[in-house]
C-alpha cells in the first residue's frame, strides 16, 4: 500500500471513529446501555484508575485522536521534501499522534475534573475551624452549631468537650467529628 494512502485512510478512520464515539457515547442517542448479552453486563473502555469514571488515556476519544492525528501528520510529513522518506515521516507521524492524543487527554481530564468536582465540604478540613452555637449545648447534652466551609453555611449537631452549658451565639472551635456529631470547645 502506498504510504500517503495509508495516512489518508488513518485520518479518515480516526474522524469516523471519533464521530461514532460521540454519537454512541452513553449507549447511543437514546441513552440506553448497550449490552453484549442477557447476563454479561457491560464493558468499560480504558485503563482508568485515576479517579475519573468514564475517561482514561485509552478512551475512544484519545484513540480516535491518535489515529486521526497520525494520519494527518503522516500526510503532511510525506508531502514535505525534507521528511518525505518513510523512515522519517512515519516516526514523526507517530510522535505527532501521541502528542495530539496526550493533549486531548489532558484537556478532557481538566474539563472532567472541573465539572465533576464537588462543592460539598470535607470533614477533615473542619478541625480547628470556628463555628457559632445556634441551639444551646446543655451540660452533657447535644446542641446545634453553624459553620461556614467553601462559602456555604452548614449546621450540625454538637457536643462540648468541656463541662457546662454553651449558650446560643457563643463562638466555638471544632476539635473533632464522630459520625455526624461535632465536638467543640469555647473559643
């Protein structure tokens, strides 16, 4: 097969593969899962493990990007006089394909991380933070505090680590969390 024709086939196949991946993502235009059999479940593409479900370095998007970029770079390098020999254009096309696929993966990773991040606060970040008692904490009993995390106000049940009553409006410091209960001391 003629090398420029091979590059053209790769370029076309990459674009068709990317288009098919986009159309049939999440089970197709109807949104239904595609199953291999009645009891086989469904397969997941890629070698994830980086905490982002549904997107990996070997996802259909990055594979299609590599194939299309390989074909496109191969066509360009095979037409330029200095790189027209197969021993030069082929490695450059492979390098261009890998760099393009890596860039596509990096861009999509950033997008998915930003869109899938949670606005919910983390409990570990609360230790030492100041809260306000909104329902008095009785001696040995439970009250309620309000605290702010990430620009959002939250409330929770609280007990005091000290003896005595903690009245409403008192500023307290969160010292530990057990289950859904906060333990506080007067600030």
